[in-house]
C-alpha cells in the first residue's frame, strides 16, 4: 500500500527547479553594464529571486498536501477492510 505518488513527486521537483531558476535568473538579469563596467542591480536580483523562491515553495507545499491526502486515503482504505 505504500505507493509513491507520481504527481506529488513531480510537483516537488518542479518546485525545486523553480527555486533554482529564480536565483540563477536573478543573478543573470541583475547584472547591469554601466559605462563599460558590470555592476549588480540588487533590486532586479531580489525581484527575480523572490518570485522564483515563492513560486517554488508554493509548488513544494502543494506536493506535500497531495502526499498527506494520499496517505490519509490509504489509511482510510486500510481501516475499512
């Protein structure tokens, strides 16, 4: 009865990917060239990084909810027999 929930696992990995992509894109879009010098635009970095982290954590949270619901469903099935 201990089956892995494929949807929850996929959502978890998508969440991890979104967090990593948000931080990487934050660094990429945060670099600004000013008069030939490259500087870090921290506002742009935090904008992209926070969007990526928040959306990634939402996906991870939804995957945990699905895991818990599947666990509760399996417990109810086991107790009905």
